[in-house]
C-alpha cells in the first residue's frame, strides 16, 4: 500500500504540480525568469555558452565575485521562491550582495530527497558527492542503488522526516529537494543547511524541465557537462519532433487511471500535454486549465474520453497489468473504446526508470509516444517504458 501511494505522489509530480507550492519569499519581486542574452558562470568560474532558453522557473545572473540564481515561485506571479548566491570555493564573500542563501560552490556532501535529482547528479558525473538520500527503496538508478547497498550513501528515511542527526554528522553541505504544498521542511530548516528548491516539475515545456540540469551544473562545478547533456537532449528532441510535423491523423488520446474517487489528468499547459502534441496525438484534455494535474471524477472522464483511440497508463505492480486485472480494479473501465479495442499501453513504474529518466530526457519519451501513435514513423523502435497490455482472455 505504501508503494502504491508513493507511485501516486510521483505521478502527481509528473503531471506537473497539481497545485503543489511552498512558502513564497515575502516581498521578493522577481526581476525576470529568463537569462536570455547573459552568460551563466559555473562553480569553477567557467562561462557557459548557453543561455536559459526554455526554463521559465529560474534565472542566472552573473555578478562580480558570485553568481545569483533566482528561482521563481511558479504559483505566485512576480514572486521568488528562493534566491541563491553561489560563491566560488573559499573566496571571501563579496560586498553588497543581495539578500539570499549563500552556497559555496562547487558543492560536495549533497543530500538528495528525490530519485529524479539523484539521477541528474549521476548524469553529471558527481555521484561521489551524494552522501545520503531519502527513501532509497524507490531509487532505480543502478549506480546510486549500488552505493546505497555498499554503505557509501546513507538512507535518511522519509523525506518528510529525515534523520537529522545523521545528516548533520555526515557533514551535509546542501540538500536538494522539491517544494511541497503550503509546507515546510520541518526541523531541517533549523539546521542552517542550504535547501536547494528545484521546482523543475512545474515547467510547461519538456525542454524547460530538462534545462534545470544547468542549475545543478552550476552547483556542482559541472557547468560544461550540463551544457553538453542538455544540447544533446535538445537536438534529439527537435529531430524526433520533426517526424510528426506533417501528420494528418492524430489519434485521440486519454491517460492515467482513477485513484479512489479521483482521476488526475494533466492540464492543457503542462509539459506532458506539450509532449503529446509534439508526438502527433489529439490530447482530449488539452482544454483543462493550467500546468498541474487536474482532479476529475469518473463521469467527466468517461463523457470526454469514451471514444478515445489510445489510452496510456502508469501502474505499479509486481506482475504485469492485463485487461482482466484492470477490469478487476474497476469494472467500468470496460466502457472506454481503448479497452474494448485493446489499445491500452502501460508503464510499470515498479521496474521502469520512467520517472527518473523522462525529466532529463523528454526525447526518450517523445520517441516512445511517436512509436505508439504513428508506428510507421519509427519502425523497429525498442520500447523502454510502455508496452501493450496483455489480453489474458
């Protein structure tokens, strides 16, 4: 049951927000959300060639002796969630810095609350800097899991109540976390350890979310590698998206499953809605407002999506989901055409690296979706996330 609710939480984050927010910084007005026209500086003082071109959630401002990073509050327009002042190494603190959290870079001894950000640090090649994680049983990045098993990375328990004594004793320099609704980080906030709030899941552009790798690059002194990783993702995404530019047929798409009485659906401004469109689908819920997950009742979903062509679901089971198993969970699923026509594709997040990979590699997901919606455009595609549900009747 715990694993099921963890899956639901990951899904809500994946749907982009679902009205999740943290305390905004009172009185902090953002001076903008894009660093177009500026050069960013990483922790080693190396200038990055790229500007922040897709992400709307943070801004990088090079200053004399430090780099300022403004993280926008995505739920309060014009407000800042956090301002970070990245100061290289043991350099003296510059005079007249604005109010904000000082972080000495490149950071070492990092605690990571989420599997997504642990995977990003692994791609940056700084896995040795991760000294602890929360809820390691849900982390599927092989190198991270192996280090946990070997005792090289500690498990601090639940992200909502981590073991603070272990955190302090291990010499933690920074904590990387995702902000939550109207909440705080509890006793951790009293330790004085900087908390890096990554609201990447609130981006509305798939490449915008992936571009948060540059922020982590600034923190870890891997700005050049972050640039390189993002450029590869960006290039591949645009190349794959071009395949659907002239498609005439767009299959009608519905997504996800009902949890309890609620069916959470990605809003029309979410990055998932954007990927569906780029993959050549007619997303039936693109009319829903916002970038977050919108809670709907079953009747609303049935009325809108009864005659969908394709249905994508995420589930967590030890065994494979089948049509019979889906019917046993909720018999009324049979009323949807994709159930009758056997056009449901499932991703088992118990084993898949879906949540850890897609945030940094939307190009992987885009290719997967095109192969489902328009198989003639990517013949022979090897699926890494989704597969047709087995017909066990």
